[in-house]
């Protein structure tokens, strides 16, 4: 429904995307932020303030250094988090070979596996309806109430989202100029029991060119790395010493689980989990859990590791 046609010419952007080292000047971003804020309905006092503008500048500057998936994860949990608080981020980009949007999930809280499948399948009823809602909103940031999701096919998904604590989904993306149904990238942000404010919708709009450009750059770099043959005799990374059980624990750490919660999932004590975590930190040279997850992602130790089944996903 929302696939981009296969063509040879470079993709045109509705927004100014990051393409290499050149981006929209930071001063222009600030002017745009203040001008857009003045034009907004005053739903809340002061849609954007000086601290937020400073944080936006830092986020834009930091995005230029993001090349890998793990760097995107760290960026989204630090610079982006200050402007767009979220516990779940679904990021999608058009894949030319498959001729459809491909999605990945970044979450700092536990999300049921079946729900993650719906959120990362571009053809699912949920994703199709969210894309349709965004198009109907004239491709502007759209806050979709979970209760408003329509259709019998989404009944179970509504229940799963609400049970997981997600009451609203903030969606935005980029489509080809004058062709709103031809989506190039699409993003969903959500947090437990939290709805998006008008300033956050404004931030989503202002940051979209950089979010779009950063995610497309990550996809391009990761694709090039995966397609590059490993040199003969290349040494395995330090993380290759991580065991299957430690990889499984890393996958739960990525879900934001505590030692007690991981222990309940694996049928072991919280102390045993703590010992595993300490070993993981030493093996990966990480100072904390978030850094360990980021480094594991950079080494492809997790891949699309399914924490529920303990197997590599597709």
C-alpha cells in the first residue's frame, strides 16, 4: 500500500535530510524552531524554550557522528531522549530490494514478543493503519491513541499495547515530494502511560530531517559492512567469548529488565544473573549495562536475537 516504486534516480526528500557532512545550518534550525513555535496553537505555555533549543542543537550535532546501529541506540537514549522522551522506538526505512519498509525496534522496557512482531512488520494491520493515519494527517506528526485503533484485526494488538503500558503512539516520517503514499522512512515513539505534548510534536517535526538522514545512513553503513567479506585469517572480536547464556541475558538487558526479572524468565536467581552481568561487562570492557548492550550490538552479538525463544530471528 505504501511502498516506494523501484527507480534509479536518487530519492527526493520532503525534508532536508543529512547526506554526508553537510546539514542545514544550526542557526537555521533555531530560527525554524522559534518561528514554528510562534505559529502553534498555545495548547501549553511556551511550546519551546532556550534549553530545548540548545538540546536540539546538541542532538543535531551528535547525529553527524552516528554510523552504526549501536551508535544510533546510544544517540536515541541520550541526545534524542532529552527532546523526545520514549521507551520504545520503531524505526523504518524503505528497502529497495524488498520494495517495502523494513522496521527495527529499540526499547528500554520489556515488550511482549508478539507485539514486537506487529510493530516491526510493515505489512501488519497495525503498521498499515498507522501509516494511513499519518498520511491522513497530511504527513505531520500524529499522536495515535491506542484506544482509537480500528478493526477486528487490531483487537488483540490493542489489548497487548495497553497491557504493555502504551496508551499512545507518536508517528512521523518522510515521503517523496508530492507523493505522500510513497514513504521513505517512518518512526514510532511511545512511553508507558504517557501522551505526546504539543512541544514534543513540534520537536518531532523539527528533528525529522536529521532522524531520517541518520537512520538511512545507519542502514547504508550496516548494509555495506554486512556485505563486505571477512579477510582471511581475521581474528574474531573480543565479544566472541560471550556465551549463549550471556547473549540471552544481554537480550533481556536490552529489554530493560532487572536482575530479578531476568532470573524469573530464565529460572535462575537474581544473584546468578548479577554474576553473569559482571562477566559480560568484563568481556566487553563496558562500564555499565547500557554500554554493554551498545557494544554487543556493535559486534553483532545480538543480531535479531529473540529473547523469548533464545534463537536468532530472521
